[in-house]
C-alpha cells in the first residue's frame, strides 16, 4: 500500500509539473502575441502620423508648430475620420465571430491586421500630445499593467464576480464616449477618463486570471484550439493595455 501511495503521489506530482510547464508556455505565448501586437500598433501610429503631419507650413495649421498634410486633412478632417475611428470596433466583433472558422495562422494574421488598424486610428495622439508625454505615459502604463496582470495571475481570490460588473461598466463607458463625440463636454470627458482607468485596471487583473483558468480547464484540448484561445487572450490583454494607456494619456499627457 505504501508503494502504491508513493507511485500515486509521484504520478500526481508529475502531472502537476506538466500542467505548470504548459501554463507557463501558454501565458508566454499570450504575452508574446500581445507584445508584437503593441509593436505593430506603435509602428502603424508613428508611420501614419509621419504621413499626416508636417513641420512645413500648410494651410491646415494645428497651432503647435505642426501642420496637416493633404493626406492628414483627408485622414483627420474628412468623413474618412469616422471610418478610421470605428473600424477597430467593427474588427473586434468580426474577430470574435470568425475565430472558430479560422486557422491559428489566419487568426494570428487577423489579430495583427487589427493592431495595425488600431494604430492608424490612434495616430492623432502625435498631433495632440508631446512625444515625451506619450513615451512617459506608455512606461507608466506598462508598469501598472504588469503589476495588475501579475496580481490577476498569482492571487488566490476568485475575481470572476467582477466580470459582470466590469462588462456593464464597459458598455456604459462606450455609450458615454459615443455621446460625448457630439456633446464635446470637458467635464464628461474627465469623468469618462477616470472611470475608464478604473474599469481597465480591473479588467487587466480579471482577464489575466480568466486566461489562466481557461488553460487549466482546457489543458487537454487539441493544440489548434489552445492556439486560438491564446490569440483571444492576447487580444483581451492588448485591449486592456491600450485602453488603459489612452485614458491615462488624457490625465498625464502634455498637450502640444
């Protein structure tokens, strides 16, 4: 009996070690995809701003030493701006709907395409804020995100109860942002920014724990399914990071 218990204990320990190793590899893949997505977004935003902005005087002056090029006028001042603004939102819903029908490679490509479109959508920040404040806010966001994600990964507390509350808050936040596009209320914008920081701080911890639990529940699934789950997890954390950055930028960024 003692030998049987020893064998059973050893077998359990081996399975536990295999799960832990698999979880680490899975989370590394999630964070790796997210990091590459952020690099794609940063490159697309910087490149698009380079095409849209100029230091050479044109008739479309921004009042901060920057001028819009002809391309910038089309991108930021014509009806095309609404397409650029809402394209990432449409792609997010399309991504979720098409994920099961795509291969892992196809889903990865679509994720990076989404990241590029998001970069184009937020390229206006280079016209509105100083480069130093953008970099500074990015570093602050990275530190905050790392701490929140680490908490979500390591805490023994069940954060699932936060999910419904945070999603309801997120829906309300999106509605308020759309309404304020037309109202242009500075007080409402300040409230949106403050609430947005809190919501996406909570979502960072919640989503990290949820991604971890998803792997633990589906560790024996086929590799293709886990690959798609990792991409979806990367998308969730990508959106948490990016939105946290954008809302913090409205507090910490120095406008040109």
